[in-house]
C-alpha cells in the first residue's frame, strides 16, 4: 500500500510532444562543407567567423577550433542566398 495517496500515479511517464524534432539534423565538419561549397577549409572558417555561415562548436583548439559542425540546412541556405542572376554577372 502506498504511503501517500496517489503515490503510485507519480511514477507514470508522460510523453512530451511539443519539442520533438521531426527529422534529425545532419551536421557536417569543415572539410565536408568545403567540398560542398567548392572552397578551402580556411574559407569555411572565415565564413563562420564572419557570421555568414551558422556553426556549432563542440570543442576548442589552439590554432583552429576543433569540433566545428555546420548544419546541412545552413549550407543549403548559404548556397540559396548566394545565387546571382545573369544580369548581375554581366554588370
């Protein structure tokens, strides 16, 4: 017999559905981002430092931050934002 009334009910689990992601986000390291963009890793680090590319840092390093991961969606957004029209190329 439970000590408190309703004590047995306290251990029931409730599912949280409001903050559940629909699909896991794929993260890329700097080398993978460089391949996708066709640039060097240094350019990727410069894009991250300038704020033009969103990244998450999972660790630190003396020269370059180690463990930098860029969401694949951020790379897609960057590429979509860098599209130019033929009239912009001719100018």
